[in-house]
C-alpha cells in the first residue's frame, strides 16, 4: 500500500477533494509550525462559514497532513488537506493557503499544486479492479447474447431427427409433409442438413437401398445428394437400379455431405442435374470403343473448357466433340439463330441463361457447358447443363 492510499483510508468517507500544496520556508520549521500557520493566518480571512477550525470541527475539512524536511538551511514539504466542501468552496480554501507568508519565525511560500477528485480516483480503482476480476475470477467464458439463440436453435435441430419407416431410418421431421425429399448416405448427413434448416432429408444407411426409400421414390420427387467420393458413386449406382430418382446432386470431389457449409450445400442442390442426363452421359461413355483410344466425353469437354476459359470465347461442337465454329461469347446467340449447323454441344466462357437454353432446345443441342448458371426456371430433359466447376 502506498502512502497516498494509506492517507486516503484515514480521510472521512465523505471526502470529495484532496488539496495538494508545496511549501518552502527560509529556515528550519517543523510540522506543528506549518499547521499552526495555516490555522492562524487564515483565521477571520474568509468569514465564519469558511473558518478552518470550524470546518474541521464539523468534519467538512479533514486532518491536515504535513510532511516536511530541512536541507541547506531551508525547509521543503508537502501539505494535504481533505475537503468535503463543494468544488467552489474547496478552491477558495486552496487559494487561502497561498496567502500564508510566514511559518514560525521564517518567511515561507505555499503553492497549491493540484486538487484531486477523490471520487474519480475511486472510480478508476473500481474500473481497474473490475478488469482484474473479469480476467481472473470468472470461471466460465462469456456467451455472447446473439449466439444464445443459435445454440438453442441448433440443439433443437439435432433433437428433430426422427426414425422413419420400418427400418427406422434417420430423417428430418418434414418427410411426410414434403412433396420432394433428399436422399443422403448417413445420419451425419441428415444432421448437417437439419443444422442448416433443411428438414426433408432421409438416409439410406448403407449400400443396400431400404424398402422405405424405394416406396417413397414412387410418390415423391427424389434428389439423391451424395458424397463426392467412390462410396457416393456406388450408392448412386444402386439407387438408379431400384428407386425412382429424379435429380442427382453431388458434394465437391473428396468431400462428404456431413462436412459441407450452408453455401456449399445450396450450391450443390442448385446445380443438381436431371437423372436422364446422367443416363445419357453414361450411355455415351459406354458407346466409345476402348480400342479407338479416344478421349472420354468428360476429358474432351474439359479440354474445350480450358481452351475458352478466361478468353470470352464460345465453341460449338458436333456430337463427336469436334469444333464446328468458334466465336466470341457476345456473338453466340446470333450464330446459333442464323446458322443451320448440326451442333450437339456448346462450350463457352459465360453465364448460362434461360434464353440460351431455349434456343439450344430448338436446335437439338444436348450439352451446354458454361462458366456459371444464371437464373434458369425451365430446363428441358434433353439438355444437360454443366458449369466449369463441375468438370
């Protein structure tokens, strides 16, 4: 504890201000001499209301503390006077101290150095101590108020997982009320979709497709949403053999549905493709003889994509993925309208729009490969739409 702290503990609980003054005396003087000079030379100076002796008797002025020492024939010291008066009256008392010209037999000079607001000092100590308490004494980390709702909501979503059908498959609570359902691989996938507000998912729980899933597929629109690995490919293969699947969505390559963020989930579902396009692509892949050593459709399309990407070019291909015509993207629609080419594929560095899809449908085009998918409302089953990030 410092000397100032100890002194403040001795002052009255009602102390508002602490007057600090410095004294220099031309000679050797002691504390009683200084205190006597303060009382004696201010007596009658300020009237009865501000007489120091009366103020001290009533507790409005506290004990006068003097620390003084002599050196080289002079005395130097500090005076502290606690005050419970208001700001104006305290300033008057402080100014009166500076009128003192003698202490004992010696000439002296008193100069007020500062007036401390004791309450402000206490507030500063409270703030500092509060910081220490927050850092050291609270055992539990603070939960931000805006996170409370999300924490409760997330726990509710986990609780909403139900057991559906005779196989008691993990599912969201909206399977019966939804016209469309999402078929995923396992319970963790259902939980992740629930976490992000998707309540109509159901898990197959293995590669043997349950009877419940087969029956649901006859009555509802089914999207198979599968992992981007070999396991997802195996489940898709069996699903297509025994169930009535309408659309297929895949997680990014190497990722599972259970690990996807909301943005990744929405992107995958938005880019789902009709099952007819999957069948068509598989037939074309199977139709290529191995002995011809030609590129697969996927590799060929990927090569064309790399040739136009970042260059604002469009390639119009025949059914064997050979280039019929290459034009700037801005001329693609005009070229399709004005030419009677036997085109089968469009690969272009631009956004796939409803207008382009409608024109392609009239021209019997089977594939449209573009940089991004725009606002598409109607997609004919005869056309497969692929974005660059799917190749």
